[in-house]
């Protein structure tokens, strides 16, 4: 099971990234758990300085931009 985390305060861009991540995982048909991390102190634990951040299985894949579902599919595959 993939562990997907969206790091961000809950802004519009963070919500867009979460929706794209969910869409990508659903299209790939993989089992996943999607978590939205809104605690700013936790962002630093991952080294994320710009939100939104995308973390897959504990590894930062993106920060500071909203990826499309196709871009996220490439990261999940």
C-alpha cells in the first residue's frame, strides 16, 4: 500500500494537489492511504519549505507546485 501525504495548510493549491493525487492513484488502481498534513512543524521534518508538498512512502516527490494527475501517476508507478 502506498502512503501519500499532502503537506500544506489547506489552501486551494493543497486541495488541488490532493485531488490530483487521489485521481492518479484511483486511475492506477493501487491501494493507498492519503493523508493531509497541515501542521507546519511537520513540513520541516520532511525538509519542505514551499507548499504544497507531495510525499510518497516517506520520500518528498514535489514541493511548491501543483502536479497534474498524469505527473503524479509517473511518480507512483
